[in-house]
């Protein structure tokens, strides 16, 4: 029998796949005062929060030993990556999207970038680093030992083909 959490994550992932493109979960501003902004950054059904800190220029996951790009791909987690400090650039590849390759520039004002199940993704910080919170939705089969294993484009011909032959859709800050 499918658990309630598994049904929620399946429903969430199906919603994002219907758009067949990059999605954001925007924040809501509660109140602004001089030099202070109060945000509601809630993500419905989130059952995990990961803090990812790049203390300087960094790529996650890093390139492999031969220099090929590596990506994460989740099978039991939908990511909602929100920049808290600095800027981060995400590369997304999803074979089911009309345009499978996207480069997304994020900062604190962008909202949370949704990374559906089955989407290859990696991120890069600039010289000053960045801090991201991932308000994930994980199903009952989530296992960090299997969900965070980098996949090299050097060992995945379909991923390599997209990176080499597809023109990326570029999402600039403020879109």
C-alpha cells in the first residue's frame, strides 16, 4: 500500500511535470520595515530542510577526474532550492521537457527553484559563495546513500548529448 507521503510526492512531481519547464515557488512578504523584510518561505508538504553552504567559488557536484560535468538526480525527492545569501547558478537537464536543458540564475529574490524527480541538476556559486536552503519533499523510499550519487556526463550518453547538442534556455535574475 502506498503511503500518504509517497502519494503527496507523486502528486507534487506530476504537477511540476505538467508544466514541462522550470518552476519557482515564490515567497510572500509579511512586512517590510527599514532594512528588514519578513518573508513566508513555506513549501507545502516539505518534510526535510537541507542547508547548502558554498563558502567561496564552488560547483556541486564537482567535475569528475577527467573534467566531465557531474549532476545529481533524485528519484525520491523534489527539491525547492532557495538562495538565502549570494547568488547561485543551477544547470537542469530533464529529458521529458520540451526544452531539456536550462541554466537558471538565482538570488534571494528569485523564489525557490523546483527540481522535480528525474531532473539532473548541479549548481555553481560565484567568488563570494552562497547559502541555499532546500525545502525538500521526500517519499518513504528516500535514502541519502542513493539520492546523492553524482552522475558523470562522461558516462551517460543521453546526458552528454543534451549538454553538447541542445541550446540551453537561460533564466536571468528577476524572471
